[in-house]
C-alpha cells in the first residue's frame, strides 16, 4: 500500500470562505463513464458554481463562453445529465441533484 504524505504542506486544500462546492466521489466511480465528455465537464462546472442547494442560474450562452463550448453542446451535455438524473433543469434554473442510488428508478426532469 502506498503511504500518503502531503507534498506541499503550505498548500493544503480548505473549504472556500465564500460559495459552496464539492464533487461526490461516486460521481466518478458510478456515473462519469456513462456520460459524454462534455456532460462530465458541465457537471464539474455546475457543481463548482452552484449554491449550497445545488442551484445555479447561468444561461446556456454564459456557460458556453465560460467553458469554451458551443451553446448547442452545452444543451446536449445538460440533457445527458438530466437523462441520468444528475441535474434537474427548468429555465432559468439548473439544480445539481444528490446522486441517485444505483438500481433505483430515476426521475425524468423536464428539459
């Protein structure tokens, strides 16, 4: 087993003083491989910018500029996340959801 040790003791990550963000490890283990590259990228972005309830109100155009994607690719990526029950979307809001349990019937959120 590899022994863990800090590589940069002066740069240990801390929760942000403002905002709220995290990625559940289960996302990578159980969901990311079934998503498009753009959907994974968008999920990380939405998790980073959403509030403590998972809500964000960035427009597709703003997300496209920030992520250097075409707007239609943002829409397709979000649709992929909705189909996999990872986000809910009702313009102008997107909500990053708690991860669904595997094997449980998933809700279908309106796109």
